C-alpha cells in the first residue's frame, strides 16, 4: 500500500498592481512574517501541532498578532512568556531528575545534566523577569546634564552662557597694588628676596679699585720659588 504523498506548504500571495514578482518575493522574504510562519510550522510538525501545510493560516495569525501588538495590547506577550517559563521549568525538572539518577555512578553524565538544568532554570528566571518588566515597566529618569570628573565639579542646568548675569550675583574683585613692606626697626624692604639689600656697617658698599700696580720684576717663564 502506497503512502499518501506529503502536501507541500504553499503560500498564495496576490500580486499588487505595479509590482513585479521579484519585488513580491523580496517583500515576503524580508518582512519576517512568512519566514517565521514557516519555522513555526516546521517545528510544530514534530510536536503534532501542525500537518505541514498550514503556512497561509499561520501567516494570517501572525499578522493578527502583530496588529494587536501595534494597538498596545500585551496580552499575547504575557501569555507567550508565561507559557515559555512553564516549559523551561519542565526542562529544568527533567534534566535535574536525570542528573540525580546518574549521580554517584556516572559523574560526567551528572555534570552535563546539571549544567543543562541550571541553564534552563536561568532562562526561566530571565523569562519571568521580562514578563514582570512588560507588566510593570520601571520609571525612566531623564538626566539633563551629567558631568563625570575627578574632584570638585560644578553643573549649571538651564542657564544659557549668553544670558547676562543679574547685578549683584558676582562679587567684584578689586586689584590692589602691592606695596613694599618695610621693617620699621631697620628700614629693610621685604618684597623680593632676590633684590639687593641696603648697605650697612656690616656690609658696606665696595668701591671700584684702581689700576693694579704690578711688580717690576716679573718672574720669567718657567721659574719657580724654592
């Protein structure tokens, strides 16, 4: 008895006016709906959820889901994430059970099953966190300006650099000429340590000396004193 031939998945698409067949195929390949519908059908066939020829109904269902999401509905996302978290928990339980059966006898198999179990558990937690984020989004704080630097810093928000400051907000700095400081006891000027000091009895001003009177009898070259 011959087996019934498997029906091929066909997606009938109406060609729009002014569009070519190549443009239509490119649109179907890039919009994501047809490709994901095909993947859903292929993976669902092994689970008995698809017969392998429901491509058009799957595309229509995906378009309907996308339309609800655009309108602001998150019901399908909540249902999907909840179902996925439940499936991931089932994977965790099964892998942990197999790890327990191999423990004490086959340590390599125990390690592999425990790793798979913990991965499924971690992904289940992440899925539930995503669900909680969708249902109760966290408040977003908008920071107008943030300067990050070492040490003290000043942040001015809302003040334009071109706006003049009101009178009286900034203290006026008066530059006073620095006067010489003198020691009243000795009349010594103390301003620049490198400046020459005044003459005194202990340090009289030296006068230039006259022409040096050299000796009349110069020593000849090479002579020495014994």
